[in-house]
């Protein structure tokens, strides 16, 4: 391991300097997972943990990507270097994510202060969450701050990934129809800021009013929890934006910064970092333990057991018990 | 284990007889996971593997649920007992899924030939995929056939779950806007039948034409794969429906039946069953291995290691290696 680590010191140095080609290479390495990725991440690790992570999630059609682009523009205006990781759940099946990057990059073309990357996680042993966290760490070490993590708010893993950021924006838009519009009460638990985007469209006022009503319903429960933990409350704000023309974007950035300061002041940032670390170590362990166990079994053993399960000779749990006992 | 198994023989018998309260209780048991669920599933296992599993996936707003309900109606008309498992990714955070079930059940109210259940997977150690497969097995043993598995086609796990069914329907609808509309080329790999729902709306013809063009692009690659495997090709059909008024539904059911016969005839059904079994055994093993490893560590060890990772003393991979070595 030490030998490999030395070999990646040069790449790590170039990532730290913000060299774009080195960052792109590092991200590809990290997406594929494996020993090389680990060696690189070990070298970069001391330089991570600085960036503020902003989760951006919402149903398709709410304009999440446009919003993330607009936020990046405002942060650039304020002299910050911005990273965007777009988690596209269909990308494991295609290389299509890359085209999306090219299209999106055009709005920040030639600006080295913005780095946009879509995740393609086909190869990563630890799955989507570990791959995303690893990519965030590369951008973090390269000095990007904030880093936005954009996910579709319709898949369980994707909602969890955005929810694990420091500040999570839950994006809605008017006029998408009830099926899409409906924000489940549970999303309260991951939202730090609600954004009603496309606020110039008909129905925006109703969307805001519906959110406000929902927040009132949840307020008592949140108050209860806060009294138990002793942490001063963060009043969940509802921000209205028209991301396509930049309306409401400076105010939204102010609100994100306010939330960042709140997390710092109340000691919650440290707790969040620990939670993130614990869940990543857990995910890595889970993947490694399975790999080691399967490697220790005779060649083709899992397939033979699966065939017996398919033929109803044994049920899956008993089969798993047998494999554990071997 | 033997003692527990005996205790569940009675419940299993009642599930096999299709008794609704017993089925509901069995599903709750299975959602929570654990020893009781395993014992029950072990008893039921020999009676599973009969149902044809139909995955129904698509973006929010395409009318998946209405389509699944309409299909259930047509299958009832043909004298079949139908199960529907709706995988709602936000349900882990809420109990809200239950309300959805109540609303949806109204259209099949009093009909004991339809059983609809939304998954709430908060407690299941093995995650969404294992919980869904376990629920399917309960309905399978209770004699429901087909069983539809309805997921939002926007999350990685959800797409994989629907894609693991015997016949997977990928649902689209006109007029949802480019962001939602766009079917990624990769979805070709999981679709057995494309459905353009809401086919009476403007833009339906374009949606069908776009799909047809995309299928032409993918046809050569599929042909290649089929020559390699020697399996005769299944020409991917595009079915137009207006689920809300039942239009196109009998033809779609005919097509699903045709695909079921094709899988049987070409021996692919057996292969699919083995794949399903292998992936479930793998998921169970992964969850158990982590649980056992964490239980073997000193109390609070994972939290201490996570704190060191958060303070940048050690990177997550090295931390996981340390925990593995302990």
C-alpha cells in the first residue's frame, strides 16, 4: 500500500493546485474504485473537510440543474470556487452523463472556478453513496467550496445522498401535477431550506402556501426534538426563485451561508461530519466483507446455491446461513 | 430456528389460503425483517416461484399507478388474482404510504382478488430490494399471479428492482417536458415493453416516434448480443394506452402474456429466477456480514473510528481496514 501511495503523491499535488486535468483524472480513478482510488484518497484526506456541502434535490422538472448552475454563478460572483456533482441514477447504464456535463458546462465555459461532474458509478464496489462521497473529497481537496451534490428526489438512495450534505435544498416547482408536486411529509427530515423554483409561473403562490401549511404541521414535532437535544431551532425557510433568470438567487445564497454559520455555531457541523464518516466506513466495510467472503468460497459456489434457491430446494435466508457457516 | 418455524406454520397455512388478514400480517412481519420474517419465509418458500412478476417503472407523472390499477382490472376480468407492490422511496421516512394504499384500494374495493401494498422499508436490514422480494414471495405463496412491482423510474435502486421482474414495463407520457420526458438510452436494458400512456394527449405521436427511433439505434447492439447467446430475439414493442379509461389495456395484457410465454419457451425464465436468487442471497449476506462484524467490535468502536475520520486523523478506507483487522 505504501508503494502505491507514493505513486499518487504527484497526482495529489496537482489536484491540490486545482489543475483541471488532474482533477478529472482523479475523479475517474475514484469512480472506478479499487486500490488506486484508495491510495489517492488516503493522500488527499488531510486536505478535505473544508468545503461546505450543499445537497440539491427535487422531482424531475423542478429545475434543479438550472438552480445549481445559477447558484454556482452567484458564488463565482462572490469569489468562490464551486464544485457540482450531479448524481444521475440512470448513468450506471450509460455513458450518457458525459453529454449532459458538456451541455451544462457551456454556461460556465472557460471558467476554471467551476467544476461540474456527473457520477457514473457502474464500477464502484461501495455503491452510489461511497462513490459520491469520494468524488466530493477530490473536489474538496482541490479547493472547491461550496460543493453542490445534485440528486433526483425520487429514489431512496438519491434522497439519502442529498440529505447527508451540510445544507440540503428541497426544490419544488408549480404546475407539475399532483403526482409530481406532492412533497411527502418525510422530506421535512432532510430539508434545511425549501426552494419554490419557477416562482413566476401560475400556481407558485399555492405551492408556497401548501409548503407553509405543511411546515406548521411539522413545527411542533421539530420543536419537541429541539428541546430534547438542547440545540437552538433552525426555522425552515421557503425561498422563491426563478433560476433561469437569476431571480431570488442572491437571497438563496445568503440563506445557505446563514445555515452554514448556524451549523458551525451550534456544533452541529462536527456531528454531521462524524455521521458522514460513520456511514462511509460502514458502507466500505459492508462491501469489503462481502467481497472477502465470496472470495473465500469455492469457485462458483454462490451460483450453485442460487440455483438451489431458484429450484425451491432451499430458501434464500437458509442459503445465506449455509454460506456464512462455510 | 426449528421452534420458531413451527410457530409460523399456522400463519403460513392461512397465507396459502389467501386469507387477507393473514397476508397483511405476513407482509408487516416481512417488512420489519428479522428472525420471525425468515422463519415465515422458510415455511412459505416451497410455494413460491409460480407468479409472473411484472415490473412497472417510469418517471413521476406518467400515470404508473393508474396503469397498474387498470392492468389489475383486466387481469381480474380474465379470472386472475393480482398482487401489486408499490415501492415508494419516500415511505421509509413516513407512514404516508398507507394512506396511498387506502385511496388506491377504493377502485378495487371489496374485491378479494386484488391485493395492493406499499412498501415501508425503514426496518429491513437487507434494504429495499430484499424487502420487496420478500413481500413478493408472500403474495406469490398466497396465489396472486401476476404480481406487479411498481417503482419510480428515477432512482437507481428503484429502477433495478423493477428491472429484476420477469417482464418490465417502462412507462412514458407525452407533455411532461424534456427534463422528465427524456428516456436515457440505458433504460433499453431493462425494458421488455414500452408503454406510452396518456396516448390521447397532444405529443403522443412524437413520443412514440422518438421511442421508435431510439429502438432502431439500439437494435443492432441487441441483435449482436442475441447472436452471441443464441436466444431468439424479443422485438421490443411500444404499446399505447389511456389507462384512465382502460384504452389499450387488453392489448397490453396480451403482450405481457406473450412475453411470459417467450421467457418460458426460451429457457430465460429459469435464468432470471437464478439471477434473482443470487442477488437476494448476496444482499442478505452483505447485511449479515456487516451486522456480525459490528457486533464483534468493542462497544462504540465504530463511532470512535468515525470521529477520527471526521478529524482527518485517518481516511475512511484505512479506518475500514483497521476495523477489518481487529
